[in-house]
């Protein structure tokens, strides 16, 4: 039983290997092919950025370009940003019996202060959502500091910390990337009403 | 009021967009990686969507409905430049064509945003975001592959050499050039070409690619007056296949 489970977790299927593993604070493992980059989307002005998935790309800049169309061609969006998967620091994950912040010990290294963006997973199966930023000397210290600032009284399953200077943001100038022709219904499969058309066609064949 | 001159301008814009949109959509499902497949297909849809709006403008000026105009003309009635009708070939060629065409297209719309013909000026503002993405996508890829490996650089260079005479055909002047400029509808093909060359050089200079010497290239023109390569008619036959079987079909 144990062996079987192990072989599933070693699968090349990113849906499986993406499952967070329990353990120490460490960089997220890269996937196969070209390197991967994590994509965060802001659906509306003032809303927090939310993790939406990842893209394969040779560089951070290419990742930004590919992420824009892969994740935001259909729905309203005001901004995106991307970061190398290896720059995402991941906390241990809980099963909802305790907050992930409880698993961050005060035993961390510290160094010169840098800004870290903090993300929380509020529920299994949901996406990590940005809750704010802290000044810290290491990813673990960032999570430790985030506990009081963002984690009080909440059930948090998992925490991410990303150095702000590793993120490829959308510039103010680039915001008009989402200022497009509004009529984009042709991009939704449902707009083609394939089932209805097939039904009509079959009805016509009967007569 | 300048109707003939305006129609000539609108037809070449709409036909360029329709044909490049169709060509680029041929990559759907075959793109070099999933994310790029999605991005390239999505931009192809943008182009078709933009051509539709320009065909609607023509319709308002008394021309036939967009579907009729798009699907029932023969190759010699199309005003697109020859660059956009060339087969996709390998991805390096499609990327270089995308780069050369979209640089010109984005600049053309930037100029049209000041047009005295209000529908064009309005559309130019509406599609600014789409065009920003298209040029950003093209520039990023050309900079990436134009400085990556020996193979990627030589592939892009070959494609650049092949595409350049056709790209210069984008700027084939119309018989109404003076009229369109003096009426403030569009600042003209020569002005567009100058701006285009500056932008193209700016990107190419950031790579290991060399811009072919334009002084010794003869532009391949004719597209604007209905003279096309043998590649356009098969494209039109395929694009209009469903329409020709059943003009009332919705799909």
C-alpha cells in the first residue's frame, strides 16, 4: 500500500506532483519540460492577487507573455504577475486540524531585510491568495512574522512566501493589455451551442 | 466625401487582418508548446474579430455584409499584402511574419487613432490593448530566439531574409495616397514604413540577427491591387468551404 502511494506521488503528471508535501520550509520543486513559472491574477481593481496556475517558459519575461493569454483571455482581469516556481517558498501543509502557522518554528535564519509577499491557502482545493507583505531576512522569518499580521484566528492550510524583487509585475503602462474588444463570447465553448445545433440537425434528418 | 479612397484603405486593412488571422489559426493544436498554442490562436481570433469590425464599417459605406465580402470574393478581389497569405511553413517563419506584420499593424492603428474618420479612430482606441499584446508577444519571442542558440538564430535569420521583400509590400501605395493624407484620414504608407523600420531595427538590434540591407531589396508589391501568390486562392477555398455549402449555416 505504502509503495503504491509512493509511485503515484512520483508521477510526472503535474496535477499529482503539485500536491504540497508535508515538511520543512523549502523552495517549491520545479516540474518537467522548460522551467515553470507561477501565475497570479487580479480579477478586479482592489482585489488581492490569486494564484491561478503555472506556465512553462524559458525566461521570466516569456512566462509573463504566455501567462497573459493562457490565464486571462476570457475573464475580466486588471493585472497579472509571474514568478519562477523555484522562488516560491512553501510552508508545511496541515489537514485543517491546526493552522500552518503553528508549524513555523522561531528557529529561523535571518539576514538583510527584504520584502516578501505572503499567500495563504484558506481551504483545500482553493488557490493561494495574497494577504500582504512583510520585511524579513529569510522566507521562514517572513512566515513567522506573517503569523501575527495575517494569520490570527484563521485556519490556514498552507503558506507561501515570495521575494518581491523576484516577481515580474504588470507595469501601469501595460494595464491596457486588458483593454480589448469587449465582445469575446466566441471564446467560450458554450457560446457555440454545439448540442442544440446537433439536435436541430438530427431533427431535420428525420423529416 | 472621400468614399472611394476610404474604402480602398478599409479593404486593405480588413483583408490583411482576415488573412493573417486565418493563417495564424492554422497553428491551433500544432503550436510548439501548449501555452504558445493558446496565445497564438488567441491572437488569430483577435485579428479576425478586428477584421469583422472593419468589414462592418465597409458595410455601412454601402458594401456587402461582412460574411459575403469575406467568403465570396476571389483572390484577385482581395487587397491584402502578399506577406500575410504566404503559407505558415515552420514556426520560425510564422514568428518572423507575425513580428514584421504586427509591428506595422500596431503602428498603423496608432496613426489611425488620430484619423478624422471617427469610426477608425474609435476602433483604434478600442483595440490598443490587443495590439500591445501582439507586439509584446512578437518582440519577446524574437528577442528570445534571436539570441538563444545557433540553430534558433540561423532559422530566424533565414526567415527574416525570405520575409523582408514581402514585408516591404505592406507599404504599397494606393492611388488615393494624397487624398487620404490631406483629408487627415491616414498619414500614409511612406510615413508608416519609416516608423516601422525604426521599430523593427530597435528590436533586431537587441538580438544577434542582422536586418537585410533594404537598399538592395525589391519590395514584392501587387497585393493591394489584387495580384497575389498562388497561395491565396487555396486559403480562400478552405476558409469559405462551409459558407459555400450553406450560406445560412451558423457555426
